[in-house]
């Protein structure tokens, strides 16, 4: 999986980039190597907003795009929340695909798969 990290109104340090790669590495093992992940980190400049650090992740898979957005007082915490949310979405998407595939294969007479 290709990961691109962008920053708006905030500096993307090497530590943040490594943290993103570490947290989203678990998701990378579950999706195709051709998948693209864009992580955008930004800091809201409005002092009235308590959760200023925002992390947005967009995962482009074949045929579907998954998105997650989280905000908190700390950028690392926002990245962690975003990774958890995207992980749940990827798991749900994989389960849906698996169930559809099994339903199609189970609908064949005699339970024989088309490849046999």
C-alpha cells in the first residue's frame, strides 16, 4: 500500500510520518498492495475549537473509497483514532466481499464451486 502524508497549517515531522506508517501498517496487510492511502493532518487556527488537531485518511481501493476523520487535542491521538476507524471500515468491507463471494458459490447446485 502506498501512503502519502500531507500537512496543512502544521509541519509533518519524520516522527509523525513514522507514526502514520506504523499505525496504518496493520491496514496495509489487509488490503491490496495497489491501494493508496492519503493522510492529511491539519491544525485548526480557531481558538474556540478545543480539538484543534485533525487527521483525515482516505483509502482508495479497487471500486471503493473509505474515509475517516478524527480530531483531538493531540495530533498523535488523532492519528490513532483515525487508524482505528479506518481499520473497522476495512474489516467490514472485507467481510461484505467475503459474504457475497460465499453466497454466490453456495448458490451453485450441489455446492460445487465454478472453478471445479
